């Protein structure tokens, strides 16, 4: 049966909540004053944010009516078709990843319809991580080829689509449980959504176009693109002793290597890879939208996604091949999955009747959705760590402890069951995490003797490292001032 759609909560007039409105206005003013009082980070010489703010009207006019540039290189929409092959490669990777994600989330019995926003977020996250691992495996074996990669992605997309249609038919009784139709009347709801779309559109367009430009950032050229380039040119993935950064987990960089292989060229392939990485921001927005809509209503969802996509830093990180965009996506996707797991745990642990409230034993077994979302949360959390080592601190540990903490507290009425369920949750979460990050740790262990190379040298040691080099690494990557103030 289709779950009935909850009625949208009525919005109370602002006059009924003067304290909240005044508090919000004061907070915004204080934030603005504090924000512009700082200088721009990494600016040399130091540049005041206030100077930038006062110059903003001139900058905006230049965007609308730019001054002519002498001997400017050719540019314009006439050259946009040159980017179509890059978009085709990105769409191929995304379609294949979605297909794999649909199949894998169905395999672990995630109880969501395949065409819902939540399931789409999870399918993308699981699929992209799996595609990255498959690229790693193919690269280590030296079997990456253009034909094999295209065949794998296209088959994954087709099989995943057929599986989604079949699953949708089983769960909803229709092949596609949604219908696109124009609203019968244009009221406040439609106007609100239209304004949000119009606000987001120029930012998304800028992200799309900017992501397909060649990169100039040092870190990108040195190892985010430099590592995949060397792998592509030598025909296999191996230890690069001259570039220690290529021993980091390379979830996003494998997508760049895959794009290079599909394009048959490392330079333009890197641009296609950066376009793939840009989509992490779009799916982060979808995750934020569906999370806010699910628990706070459609208005909150539209407002949240608009704020996210119109934030300048979202645009900035979307046009650079850094890992932060992917790390942010896996954080929100893991959090969404965690909340659904906790929801299933709460619903199961609550007594069905007043008589059951006095019982110390739960009468039903844990729902399969609890195990599915736990495994999913672990895999998405591990994928965050596979983007960047700090993911273990910002995603894996806090989300894992939160899940186990809820289990321990909610099941206190049955001591034996509490230990059993909490232990099983820990095992499933850990298994999901290791499936995502384990191959990277194993690769480093075999190549260097240190699973988290070049970190924790004092514990594991590591090939080509010494106490002197380790201290040099710490000096170069640790904050100069540890004072929290």
C-alpha cells in the first residue's frame, strides 16, 4: 500500500511569533557584523571582507556588462558543444553508478521505493563508491580499458533500471510511482517553489560550466589529477614513492581515472572527472532537501536546498577537484540513513499497547529495515573515510557511537536483548564501513606496511619514511597554534 502523504503543516503568521522573528533578525545582523570583521582567508596581502562588500555593486555590474578585454581568447556559447563529450562521459558514469546502487540497496533490502528521493540519494552514494572500488580493482590488476569500462557502466545502468522498475511494480503496483503534471492552479506553494528554482538556477549553471574548465589549483594538479594521470599513463595503479599524497584513500580520484579511461585522454578526461565530482554538491542538495522535507515539511526542504546551493562555498568547491564535496555528501547521506535506522529502532522498541509497557521482553524480532539501514549507514560512513582520512573523525566514529548509544538506551528494559542487538548493530555498521574503506587500507598495508600511510608512522612505520620525514610531515600538516581560542 502507498503511504499516505502527510498534510503540510499550516504556517503560523509571523505576528504570532515575534520573539522568533526578532531573534532571527538579531542573529543575522550579529553574524554579518562578525563575518565582515575578518580578513579573507589565504589572502596576500590581507584583504578586508568589508572592502569586498563595499565593492560588490561594481563586481555585480561587471558580471552583467563586463568591460572589454584586449586580445581576449575566444569564448561564448558557440563553443559549448565542445563540452558535450565531457557531459556524455559524466552521464555514463552517473547512470552506471545509479544502477549499481539500486541493485546493492535492493540486495540489502532497503525498504524504500526505488524512485523516491531518499532511495536515489542512497543509490548514488553506494553506486559511486562501488564504481570507485571497481576502478581501483581494475587498476591494480592493470585491466582498465575503454571498452570494458563502457560495457560495465552501460550494463549496470540497464540492469539497475530494470530492477528498479520491477521493484517499483512490487511495492507500489505501478512501474513509475510518480506523475509529472502541471499544477491546476498557481498559488503560494507554486510561487514559493518557482522563486527557489530561479534563485538556484544561476548557481547550478555556473557550477556546471565551471566544473568543465581546466584546473589550475596546486593540490589538484599535484595529486588529485596528478596521481590518476600517472596511473593512466603507466596503465596500472601502483605505489608512487615520489608522491606520498597518492597513498591517501582515492575514492574521488578513481572517478577521475575512470573518466580518463573512458575519454582515452588524461587531460580532457580530467575535466570530465571534475564534472562527475561536481554532482556531489547536487546530490548533497537532494539529501538536504529530502531530509528537511521528511521531518519538517516541504517548505523547509525547498528553503534548505536553496540556501545550500546559493552558498558561494558550495559553488567554489564544486568547480575544484577537491574531496570536500564528496566528504560533505557522504556525511549528509550517512546522517539520513542513520536517522532512518534510529526511527526503525524507536518504532520497534516502543510498546504496542499499554499492557506491553510493563513487560521487560519485546514480543517481536527486530525489523529487517533496522539491519538494512545500519549496514547502509556503515557503508556510506566508510565511503566518507575513503574520500579523506578525517572522515573517520567527522563521520564514522560519531555516527557509529550515536547508533549504538540509541540502541543501548532504548532497549534498557531487556538486558539480554540490549546486548545482542547492540552487538549486531556494531558488527553490521563495522562491516559496512570496512567494505568501503577496507580495500584502501589493505592496499596501503601491502604496499607500505602501514594501513593509514603516511599517518601514524610512530605506530605502524611505513616504507620510505623515517623519523625525520615523519616530523617534517607533522610540521607541514599540523596547526601552528593548538589554542582553541
